[in-house]
C-alpha cells in the first residue's frame, strides 16, 4: 500500500516549517543580542563597551 501523495506532502511541509521556526528563533536571538550591543556603542561610543569588559573580567576573577 503506497501512502497518499497529499498526506506525504503535508507531512513534509509541516516538518520543514517546524525546523525553520526553530532555526529562525536562534538566529533572531543572536541578531537581537548583537543589535543591542551595537546600539550602546553607537549612542555612547566605546565607553560602555569598555565598562562591560572590565566588569566581566572583574566578575570572573
């Protein structure tokens, strides 16, 4: 018995949509984090970035 071509197509599209949604969520999160850091640099120069780096370095040690 062969599967219905329409059912096969629907399952294929659903799996592809789920995979795309998971991948796009990860990409969106990375893009937002990058953009948030760039806004601080754009508005206030490198000073906030240097404070952040010093704070993280102090926090580690």
